[in-house]
C-alpha cells in the first residue's frame, strides 16, 4: 500500500511524501484476531520479503530473549539479500527487570539495526533495553498511533521506535537508489544527535536519528555548493572559486571592491543572496544568484558582507563565510545572514571564503568573532 499524507486525515508516517510503498506481513496465528507471534510465521514472512527485489527495508517490531536457529537463519538470509534489517531493542530496560541489559533477538543479531526508545525530552525511555548492540534511538514513549479498536491512542515501546528508523532508511534509499544497507546505516549514525556520554554508548548507540541531516548529507559533497568571484583593486575580476577556496588576496594590501556569488547545486531548490557594506555607501541591499554586490571602477572598498540561503531547500543547509580584513587578518566564521567584516573602522576586505554544509553540521572553524564594529 502507498502512504498518503497531508490530506487532513489521520496521522502520517516518517516517510512523508517519499516514493515508498509499505508491504505489511501477518505474523500471528492462522485465525482472525490472533495476535500471538508465531516464529514459523515470522520466519516465513522474513524469507518472503528477502526474496522480493522491490523490498529494501524490513522492520521487526518484536523480540524475545530465547534463541531460535530458524529465526537467525531467516534474518541472515535477509541480510545476505542486501535488505536493511531493523528491530526493536526490547522493553526490559528498567533496573528492576530480570532481563535488564540482556540481548534481545532479532535486534541483537549481527547486521541488524537495534533501536532503543527516547522520550519527548530526548532522554532514554526508562523501559528501553540497553546493551552494546543498540545502534540508534528514536521516539518511543507516548507515541500517537492507530488503535486496534479504531481511532488513535498513545502507546509506548521500542516497537514504535524501530519503524521510525526503518522509515528513515526507506527515505534515504528513495533519495538515492545506489545506497546499500551499510551506507544507509553509516549515514544515520554519522548524522545522529549524540546523546548520553560522548560517542556510541549502550543506552543510545550512536544517538537520535536526524533524518533531515542524513538526507542532506547524501548529495552535499557533489551537488550543492557555491561558486564566487571578487573584483580586486588593480586586478579586476578574479577567476571563480568554490567550496571554501579563497577569493581575493592576502598580504598585498589590495581591497575587494565587488563580489558575485551563485549556487552550483543540481536539482535543488536552493538560492543565495548577499549584501555588502561599501565605503561611503553603507549596506547596499541584497543581491542574488550571481548579481554584483559592491562597486567597481569607483575605488571603493568592501568592508563587510552578509550571506543567506533562499529557496525550499534552504532549511536543509547552513552557509558559513569568513573574510580577511585589513589589520585583523582572517576573522571567524559568520553563518546564515550574520555580518562578517568590520563597520565604522574604515578597513578593507581583502579576501573571502564561503562553505555550504548540511544543516546542523559542524562549523568549519571558530564562530566567536566574525564581525567587529
């Protein structure tokens, strides 16, 4: 079945409007209304999904502490077939529980993404099972979901966290069909919000998934970036630079007089606009997408700059920039429309660097002092 969303009815899953279909499998008994899990039915469902080339992700919102060789074989077959296999870590994480800290299966099998639960404050839900097999966490306490009796209810458990991660995996594969299971898991872990102790830990694994960052990271290195050039005193327009390269000069006491910036993204609704503070003029007003900001032929220096992203994809990226300013050298990085340079000091800009990164990614360097006024 295909998910429908934004229609004002019911709830929507993690996949939103991504091109994804959901193939539910019945793993209960043979009679209608039987909700008891049967290992034989579970294994049959996993093996069936493993044989279907259109199935990319398998979610397993169940688990136990016994070992079943047939289940281990079925999961191994799915992994060997290249499927992304996701499972709930278990709900026995309370200190009083006799199972606390133990491995639940299938979550703890090799190559299965084991998912724990967090609450609304991004803390581990008290019931969420923890051990060194936990890979990631997702919301799992008081989750609004459909009820068996019809309507909706709030429910808790790692069984609700696991499909959130499975849905995120599906979104990533829909965004880039060339990704394999290992690449998808790496993307989710590398962009996760680190919780608990620094680095991976038994309670949160690599952290809370951040799907927006993971999607942005897929193509950020080769499809999104900026190119820019500056008009330099005695030199004129320099060649175009890109992605953090320096445009201008250093150590030559030559002023920047104008700048042009444009995006080189492919297929993204992402633009850029910028304004400069010019000698004797002040802030000029924003230019966009390759227009000239500043002056040339008037011997007027640029003193500061502001840059910001535009378009629907702007919420997925941050723009950082820093300038080389007379008497100061390289100032720290400014971000998303902040001022970079100086004002009221009659100091020229001599060079600039610009970088665009996925939203929330680490800054290229210090951001403590990008502007002096």
